[in-house]
C-alpha cells in the first residue's frame, strides 16, 4: 500500500490563493467534495490508495493570536470546524480521505495546541517546526532567517524538534531536516547532536515523514536526506510517506524517488493512521497507477 499523509487544499499566501481560487471556485469551493476528489484521483493515478488532508493550523481563525507574525495573522481566516466537516463529507461520499492537521510547534502555546486537537476528530497530527526565533525558516520572503548562523539554526532547530516530539502532541514529525531547504545543510561538527535527536525522537514514539516535497524546493532532495532516513530506520522510528502537495497535481509527486529512499533505508512498512492510532502496512506499489 502507498499513502500520502501530508497535503493542503490551497497554496500558502494571500496572493497565491487569490490567483488559484478560480480553480476550486469552478468545483464549488476549496472545501467541496469535488475539489477534494481531484486530490484523490491524482493519488489513485499514482497508485496511492489513501490520503490525509493536513491543513496548516495557521489557516484557522481560532489560532490567529498564537503567534505575533504578519504572515501567520494574514493567513488565519478559515473556520476549522468547516474544514473538518468538509473532509468528513468527502469521506461520507466514499473517498479514501483522512482528516489531519499540520500543527506548528510553538513551545509557549502547548495548552492552546492541546485544546485545539481535543476539539476536532483528527486521524493524524503532523508536528512541524517552521518558526524559530520568530522567523519562518522555510519562507523565502523571511530574509532575516538567513542571518541566523548555520550552527545556531541547526542546534536550535533540533532542540525544538525533539521538544515537539517529546510533547506528546504529535503523531508524525514533518520534513525533519527542514532547515536545509535553501541549501544550508547541517555542519558535520553537529553530527553528534543529530544522533541525539534521532534517539530522542525514537524514544518519544512518534513517526517521521519521508516527504518528496524537498525535491520541489531549492535543495532538490527528499526530507529527510537518505542517510538521515537510514539513521531513523536503524533507531526504529516508523515512517509515513507524503508529498506536502498544495495543489492536486502535486499529490504523490516524485513517489518513485521517495519510495526508493524508504526501501534504501531499510523500511519495509509505512505507518497508517485512523483516529490517531498507528498501524504498519507493507510498503508496496499495488495499484494500477503510473509511476
Ligand atoms: Zn510544513
Ligand atoms: Zn505542509
């Protein structure tokens, strides 16, 4: 079985959404079953039989005050209940769709995060460290994040990734080596820190995602890079498979590369979720779709 457990119904950014809106308006809106069905059909065309829609928490008005950041506040316009109902309606129509959320790690907002997660019937909760020292580390428009020295960037990132994993709030840690997105790789001198982080994530009992999204980014490489994926495997950390699509055409994109990386790292199963309960299923191309 193949799955895609990380995707969004809209692009990020007010301008990008306005430009893309005519696409979903023709289907009855981005929360319509017809628009969600486009994601499912693209998944099935690539031999993927189950997807999870994992909207960013910062898209929702109820999280608007969690972070004092202009991007975050501008994004927070949607109703979380309506999103959950939309995914539920698609599932009621027979589509193989799980309800997920990409939940930012904000260490001073753990009470709000826990309350949000308790209010909605999520199948899978992704934990993402996007913000560090008030900067969005994966946002090309946040030039200040470039000024963080690379050793500080990675040391602080790994500390927050481990804290998130140990918080008990999350099922899967997203794009675990995200700071490399613009080419700033972890310095070799920090290799011991990386080992410690892998061990802590293993002990926390969360999964990590193998994401093809990095192949579409400046770094041009999966998250996590293959040798780090192998370290997670050796430490016994389970994996999910994902694309982080922000439009239907990117669902399960570049999966031959991602599946080969998982296999190369020694993974024979991937993690499936239902109601936040994980199970392992064989990692296998068994649909009729093209690769
Ligand atoms: Zn993310
Ligand atoms: Zn995402």
